[in-house]
C-alpha cells in the first residue's frame, strides 16, 4: 500500500485501548534500557512463561513508581498482543509504525516494538499464543502395520490381510485399532477427497482477497 | 481328507440322541446353530429357549446340552478344515449318524458355510475396530490469538468399536493441509504394502 493513502484506522481499531493511551503518556520517563527490559518480559509473558520474578526485579531496580510502571507494562502488552493477532500479510511494518507514531510513542521504542512483531521470532510467538486456543486434538504420531492372518483358532487357512493402526493425539490420548481392508480403502478415499476439496477451496478467489 | 470326527464315547451318545430327533425340528436346530456360530462367548439359545427345546425334543437337560455342543463342534470343525459338504456327510455317516441327519448337516453347511467362513476370517483379536469414517472441512476465520486466518482445517471422525460392545467410540482429529497431506502419504505407503500381497 502506498504511503500517501488515507489510512482508515489504526491496527488497534477505532478506539485506542485505555492502557495504551496511558502507556504513551508515561513513556517519556522511560529510558531505552528499561524499555527493553520490560519488552523482553512482556514477550516472555506472551509466550506463556512465568514472568513474576523478572517483573519484581524490574520494579525494584527502577525509580518509576509501581503504579505508573504497571500502566506501561499493561500498555506494552496490549500493543504487542493486538499486533501479533493480525497476520503479517495484512499488517505491514509501515502502517504499524505510523499507527504508533500517532500515539506519540518515541521512534526508538517503535523500532523495538517492530522488531518483535516483524522479526524472526514472530513465528515462534504465533505458535506459542495459538497453543492456548480451543481446538480438537491433532495427530502427533501415526504408526501402522499390515498383517496377514495365516491361521486362526477357527480357521486353518484364513489368509486374511488387515491393517493395524496406532494413533497418538496431541491431547495425550492413544488409540490402537484394527482397520479391515475395506474400511482402509474408505479411509484412504475420504482423505483424498478432503485434500481435493481443500485444494479447490484454496484456489478460490475469495481467499486471495487481501483484507 | 482324514476324518476330524472321532467316534468317542460322547459322540456315540450324542449320535443316539440326534438320530431320535424328528428331521424337521433337527433341520431348524442346525440352521439356528450355524447362524450364531461366529459369535464367541454368546449362548445360541437362551435359558428359556433351552427349556422349550427340552420339551419339544423330549430330551432332558444333559442330553440337550450334549446334542447342542456336539452339533456346534461338528460345525466348528467343518469350518476349521473348510470341508466339502459330501466329505462331511461321509464322515458323519461314518460315526453312525443316520443318513437323513447327516444330510441335514451337509446341506446346511453347503448353504450357510461359506458365509460363516467369511465372517470368521474377519474376526480378529484387535480390541478395537474402525467401523465408521466421517469428516468435515472447515474454513477457520479466526481464533483468540489470531484474526483474519482463512485457514482450511479438516476434522476426521473415526468410529471405533470394541469387540464385545455395541457402543461406538468416536475419535475426532483435526488436520491442517500439511498434516492431512502427511497422513495421505502414509496411507499410500500402506496401500503399497497391501498391493504387494496380492
């Protein structure tokens, strides 16, 4: 998108969240070293790590009163969490920086924010945050075996092939089951069918429209 | 083929009882037994039915028991060795079963036998069997941590049934495009193995 367009709204939406508003008012007393320390802690928190110890040491070693510090931390957390919600295909670095400039955030801090949102750790950050979202279990491990029953207690000559499958899912559950050959064909056919439908879906124009 | 029915004492006894049974009643009895033969651990006749049979066939409890067990044994052996109907008839006449009763066995075997063999071929020790495959293709638009997604995701529903229960357990698994492709490639390898068997 060209730089001369009229931006309709900030990536933060129509109304600026209150904690971001109060953060920008309080940032003028923060030096870059402190800012970076807090930024590091906030990124850790987004990744789901426990940051209480780090925050405690930051609070103790800084001259800024705790209440103002908490506004700053809350604001920074909000800026980042809103920014990483939007895929990088939709939110470009330029637009992001402009939005933050409008909030009167110092240029150096904007650069630091941008390095988190658009840097190479972004993918890891996305993976960490989406882990908490509700979803059905995914397949973590899939093992299989093809057997031929030569003989059984009921049949001297059975010669019946069958497939044994073992699935370990992301929720920790474990399933081992036999798949008769006819059911296996059905499974294979259906998986191929879903793949075809997925391909068709991805090709459709509506998915290519950028929003 | 070598006879698999040896004339033991209990066979002799059973034969005596069987020979005395009316042919029509006997025919229906054997048909019923062969229908239920593939179900392990299930009684062919309920207690009530057995009592009625005792009266109908003029047999006491032990005699009826012996007759039912022997008939089941003969049929199980027939299945195990996949015997020809004529051979079965000969073997039965060899242990002094009346020709009309031997014919009932071999005729029932000829008509219902192949189906029974097929059923037994599919009986396995695996605790669970895949019985149902269903799926749903979704387009995920957003989630708590991510907006504007538009990512296709498929949910595969696998209906598993335990051997000794009627209840089907449903397993739901979620796949994105790459994960589904990985699964498909693995299934192709399995198919290759199955193909190499024929």
